[in-house]
């Protein structure tokens, strides 16, 4: 296999902000940073983030203009020049209750249009927002937890247990056969003509390679051999996944779909794929998806059409 994802093409894997984790427990520094006039604040409601009017960028405000909500420290923009401590400009997020209105947008809409800095900020703060929304109580004793470390830890005041944001690893793989055809499947919930690569969560005690083989076999009956190559990763904080992309070679080619998650799966040549996409009878994953990048890496160039 000699396929690869184009460098920089994973829309949600871009990040240039220094997260400055060493500052998360420095309360004096955090208060000074919040008071600095050049500090930027972005507002998040659930998995929706506030944007400018034309929806091409995030909307930042000064701390004095920020709404009430849970304050989380996102990092230091060292490229901005001298900030309140000459380290750079501090960036915070404020997590508010309720759903966002028309001034907010989601990652599916924004991921491909935000620049590197803002894409990295968006996945970070939305991931934190989703985590705080469902981890309000201690999993050990049930007590309501307290937010510490500038929003990156929740600590139980009763039993003392600390809870940290987690990302659930999920593999996503483009499998090829002995004719270099690509195996793509259609989820049971998707309309006819919508296809993607195969994916699934990694189980406890399972390696990534074992997860690739298990998921492909369970969903399609196809056996993956020893040739498995890592291609890249992308966070997907909806709510808390890390997608780990692979290319793999099959050793058998008969398809037997599970009829549970996967309704149908097929082997596609490059010519098949292009003809179907151009005819509008086949839809590929969107531009921000790692699945799309795996497919295009195998195909050899960009393709038109998406969900």
C-alpha cells in the first residue's frame, strides 16, 4: 500500500494555539489574563460555537463583554505578539446553558471554513463543553463535582476523585482487495447511494490493529490480513471521539454484511467511483471527514460531491 492522506487536509486536526497546560492551576495568572484587554473569549452552547455574521470565522469578544457561564482556559496565542505577560494573548471559552441561536454554528458547518487557529480552538472548547455537560456528578460516589484546573478537571468534594476529559478511540479504515478496489459501506440509517469507509470504537483491551480486523469482519465478513497502515487522526468532539485512520489489505473478498449497522457494502474501482459520483447517484462523506480523506488518498486526487 502506498496511499496517504494529504498533509493538512484533516480539517479538525489543525491547531496552532499553545494550550499552556502549566497555567491551568495558576489562579493569579488566570485572573490577570482574564482582566487583560487583549484577551479573547469565544462562547459555546453545547456543541454550537458563536460565529461572526457571515459565518466565516469565530466571534471573539473581550472578557468584559463575555456572558455569564463556565469559564475555561484554552491557551496562549503566542503568534499575536506581546500580550498581558509578554507570553502572548490569552484565549478563553465561556460555556453557557441552553441551545445556541442563529449566531452559533456547529463543526459540520464550520470545520472546513475556519483557519488553523480557529479550527483548533473550536474542537478544543466544544469537546470541553460536551464533557462538562454530561459529567456533572462523580462516577464513584454520585456527588456533584467541582470544576478545577481552568475547566480541564472535575473534582469530587466527597471522595476526592478527579475526573478528566476523555476521548474515545475509534478506528476508521479503507480496505482494498487484490485488484486495488476499495471497500465502502452504507449504514442502515443512510439513504441509498450514501457510502463511507468502515469504522467502529476500540474495545477494552484491544489494539488498534485488532479493532480494524474485528470491525471489518463484523460489518462485512471481509478478513483483513497483516497489512495495516496508519494514515492519520482527527478529533471528533461530538461528543468525545478520536478518529484513527488506517489503510488495510483484505485476504478474502466475499462480502456478507451484518444487516445491523451496515445495509450494504461493495468493492469499487476508481472508475466505478468516479462515474457514480459524477452521475450524482453516489454521495461521499463531507470535506471535514477523515473518511473522505482516506478515500481521496486511495483514489489519488480530490473528488466532487458529498453528503
